[in-house]
C-alpha cells in the first residue's frame, strides 16, 4: 500500500492511501483541543443509486447528486481509547483474516 504523508494548512499530519475499491482514504490528526483524536475514513461519500430507479432500462449504479447544503460524514472521529479498543480486533484480522 502506498502511503502519502502531508500536512494540512493548519499543520496537522495527514496520511493518504487508496482502499480496495480505489477510493481515496486518509488518517488525519484531529484539531480537537480537549483530547488526542484522529479522523479516519474515506475522503468523499460518492453516493450512488440503482440506474433502474432513475432511468427506464437502466442497469448498474450511477452517481446520485446530493444537494450542496447536505453534509455526509465519511470519516470516523476516534479518540486514543477508541483506537486502543479496536487494535486487538484489527490485529486478529491481520493474523487470521477473521474478526
């Protein structure tokens, strides 16, 4: 996996990568002032709808436009304790391929 490290315009470290479905993802240090946290997930939602729902005879999935005033959260905001709780689960997956 190719990891690309950078810094936000506010000085927070970001590590970018591509997931199994070629989606842009990242881990970013949070600016939260009360405790250490990270943002972790995909960069953009890229909503889709079944083509048959929007066009006669349509097949597969097509882009679904969302109104510009709508926000869709795509990243988890995780504290150190939340990441710590997830690590054994992720390590087991690495070791065995199972949850």
